């Protein structure tokens, strides 16, 4: 299978991206709840995780659990890292962290490139 932009961003991958973004939202809201004990953050965090379940089901409707889980792990790590850097101002502490992020990106491309039609 050749990797094109449209095959890379297939329906499953788009759902996994949305799933990961919604997961970050839920995580951030639950972190706010953990620090403030304000119920509204708990409610919005739980709603975020309801969205996670919804997009997980949507992803599993178009692919298998092995592929979805691998993509979710990689995309979630990248989305959470970008959110932590952009929104929270956190930074990597060593070059090994940068290498790890690069390996995650390479892994996502390898997973997408070798995806078969039976998925």
C-alpha cells in the first residue's frame, strides 16, 4: 500500500486524532478538579471522557483494536506533549526526550504505511 495524504488521514486516523484531543481536554479538566475540587471541572472532565468513548467506538467501527490502540497511543502522546508545551509552557529536559518524540512520529508513519486492507 502506498502512503498518500488521503490514505494517511483515513477515517480511523481522523477519529483517533479527535479522540486524543478530547482526551487531553478531559485530562486538563480533571487536573483542574484535582487542584480546586470545583464540581464544574469534574463534570466537564467526565464529559470529555464520554467523548473519548464515543470516538473510540467510531474508530473501532472502521478498524481493528490492535491498529486503533497503536494509533491512539502514538497520537495521544504527541497531542498531550504539544498541549503541555503550548498551553502549559512545559519543556523537555534532555535530548533523549526529543529523540523519543521523533521515534513516536516515525512509529506512526510505519504503522500507517503497513496497514493492510483487512483492517
